[in-house]
C-alpha cells in the first residue's frame, strides 16, 4: 500500500451535530463533484487543465462524512440562489 497526495473536492450541502452515546459527533453532508477524470462522480477527483485543478459539475454521490475529515474550505459558489461551500 502506498499513500499519494490527491485532492478530492466536495460541495458541503449542510452540517449535522448528533449525539451518539452522549458524545457529540459533527458531520457534513457532501456532494462529490464530477470531472472527466472521475466519470462516475463518486469520489470527487479533480481534473487538471493547464496545471489548474478543476471540475465540470456537481451531482456526484452524496453522503455524510466526519467534519474532522475536511481539511480546508477552498471556495464558495453561488449556485441556484444558494451558496455552496467547496
């Protein structure tokens, strides 16, 4: 097994704070981005165009992930009258 630096992009749709056995847990509901390098849109892999990472659209798989797994917010978009956090 080998680790590689890969940038994965998601759009955060909402956040949830739940208590599991009296312990608070924070989650983000994410939507994976679609790109030509990630045709299924399941993993949020970016493509490279002229040394710039980009993606074609949103609409990939949606799921909850631990809020602690989010490394950085890289930007926001205004899409269909709402702000989307990337």
